[in-house]
């Protein structure tokens, strides 16, 4: 497993009004500005389990999300709150 730098600036991907510990996804960008610069991904409920990719692959993934290439993974979800509320949180319906 690659060494994870201890000085990373983790950015949480959560709705602005989100409360509680999540679990949420966090992203940190490693040193470098080329396509091979590392990108680190983890969940707040398991911060020691870090997935590493590179900036080129991360950018391709983000562009794919923006283009709707992954929409089929959320088909049938009626309310975005279903996926943004922590498990066990009361519904706002």
C-alpha cells in the first residue's frame, strides 16, 4: 500500500446543509499538477481506508458524472434525500 501523506487537505463531498458525521466521501489532491498527480479518496467512517488514483482518471470520472454516464446507478431513487441522509436519520417527508 502506498504511503498516504499526513498533510493532505481533505474536502468533504456533502450537501451544504448536511449535519452529522455522515458517512461522507472525502477527496484530497496530492502534490503535482500533471495527470499522474495522486488523488486520494476515503469515507469519513473509515478514514484509514484510502483509495488512490491519479488526476487524469479523477478528471475523467468527474466529466463522466457531469455527462450523465453513471445515472443508471441511481435509477429508481425517488428522493435525493434517500442517499444524502445518514443511515437511521428520520425522513423529511
